[in-house]
C-alpha cells in the first residue's frame, strides 16, 4: 500500500517557532495533525506554542549534533506517535571572502554548515529507525526537507555557504527518497523548495527586510507560499515549490530528471 504524504499523524518541525516552520505547523493543525515544534530560543517557542494551541515544544540547536541522539531518544519516549520529520531549521548569512578575514568567515560558515547540513542529517538518521518501525507496523511515515531555489541556481551570490548547503539538501533528499524506496519501506520523502519568502531569514543582512513584499521585493508572502504548498501536499507531490521556484524546479528536472531516473532504475532493491 502506498501511503499519501499527508497520512501521518504527528510531525516534528525544526525551526518551528517562526517563518515557514510555524506556517507549516498551523497548516498541519488545520488538517487535524499533531505538531511538535523545536528551535533554539525558548521564549519564541513558548509564544509559538501558545499560538498553536499549546503544542509541545523542545529546545534544540540543530548545529549541536552531539545533542541530537539524546534529543531523539527523549522525543520518541515522550511522543512515540511521531511519524513525520520536517527538517526546516536553517540559517542564511551574507559571507564575502573579499571583506572578511578567514577566521571570521570560517567561524560563521562552519556554524551555517552544521545547522543546514549536519543537523538535518544527524536528526534524520537518528530518527529513521523509529520512522521505519511505523512503516513496519503497517503505518506510513514521512520526511520533509526544506531546501531552496538557491540550491538549484545560486543567484544570491552574497550567500555562498547557504547556497551550497541547500544544493546538498536537494541532492540528499533525492538520494534518500531513492534509497528508502529501494528498501521497500513506506517512508515517503518530500522536498519543499521555497523561493524568496517574506520571513526573517535575512535578519543578518544590511537590510533584513529586503525579502518583504511590502518593501518591493520579488517575494511571496507566507500566506501566498503556504497556499501553493498546501495544494501540492494535498495532491501527494514529493517535490513542491511555489512562485518562481516552480519554473526553476521544472527546468532542473527537465534537464537532469531523465538521467537520474535511469541511474535510479539500476539500483537494486535492498531486500
């Protein structure tokens, strides 16, 4: 039986206290799902939890990979019903090799890489046995990874590390989906590919509001973004984008999708 991507019951959302994470949480609650949010700042989590009808929350810094195994044990002990992981937490920093010394650049870049790459990977692999157990029990499970159009075309040149980290997320998600499908599990893998959306992701830029539509930016509001994402989730799509991101995603798969499908077909079943 192929489970739909919205057949899960309870989602853990990293970076769930604001922006896209909070918007996803509100949408999932409207679909009668349970949501658990995680993030770095307790005060923001408390506010978001109240906004979500006292949703459970956990303090989690995804860049601290050494804490993730213990976190997953606590989460699955207290909430064994978790059957969906949404890797949404991420940071974006303007980094210029011409304007920063190597020590400053590397310090900020390493934290960005641990947050955007190491954290989601460790969280996924530590939670995967639990998700597979839901699958083995006859229930589906879902992993949703939030990447970016900048992982497909790195046109925001002031964000070289972020762009690379989101390219990693794009390819990691594709290969993870293929490997799990070859393992004959019912763990679905979804990639959400946002364009520029009016969140606080640009908070470290000189103009932190340069992605806000009211400032004249070519960006979607959160509501516009979620309207398109919700429609595609309900259509059971595994690669989801919105606005100008749809064209970029279509162009990427138009150029490389057939080659990937051929490689995918050659991979033997795991069992």
